[in-house]
């Protein structure tokens, strides 16, 4: 392992000097000479002093501007052992914490999380909605949207006077018990 790291550093030095030589040759070819003395490095945007202040100058940028965003990443000196890696990954702070806000659904009795919809109730509502949408598509025929309001009528319901002017979707079965009157009134008002 020691020999490999020495060889890698020597290869990096060879590549570094080769890139520096190429950069110097390109700068000389474009008429830009490398600085004669080392300069102070400051974080921020670099604008060479010998460049003209005119914005219409069309001098090509050198290799230095091409390699401005390139930097070498640090590499670990030794491999991290399996024990250390597992200790880091399985720390008690990173484990899944047990849920404490679970309680039974008031409608179906299955376990649900506080502040969320019950999965079983949602599946039933989703199934019922799919059937209603299918009936609406059959009623529309050509796929055009209806211009009037839509009312869903189950077998055990009667139409009111205001519902007679609306489009009625007939469901030839009993209304599900989870579909409460409050739910229906909320839909009508919203």
C-alpha cells in the first residue's frame, strides 16, 4: 500500500508539471505571458491586470481560465474497517424510531397514524370514486365535460327539488355506511 501511494503522488507530480508546461505554451501562443513572480491568492473573481478594460476585447481565454474550477479531492489514506463503518451506520440516532401516534380508525378500526388518512378507508373511497367516474364517462358519451353540476344518487336516496336541474349519476346499490351525510354536505358546499 505504501509503494502504491508513493507511485500515485509521483504520477500526480508528473501530470501537474505537464499541465503547467502546456498552460505556459498556450499562454505564449495567445500572446499572454505567465506572471513573472508569485502573486497573492484571493478568493473571488480573478481579472488579470494586463487585460484591457474594454468589454469588446475578443482575446481568447487561456488554459488557466479553463482549469479555474478544477480542484483535486482528498482521498483517504487507509480503508475504513467494517466495524467502524457499521458502527457509524447503525448508530442509535440513525435507526428508525417507533411510532407513538398510532390509534384505531373510528370508521373501520384499522390502525392509522394521527394526522393521516386511514389506508383502508382511502382504498374504499378510491374504489367508489373510480366507479362514479366510470359512470360519469358513460353519461358524457363523447368525452366532453358536462356544463351542469353533477349529483350522485344511490338506490336508497331521493332527489331533492334543487337536484332535479342537475346531471344525475345513478348508482344501483345502497350507499356505503362510511359515506355520511356530513361528507356529502361538505362536498356540496366546497
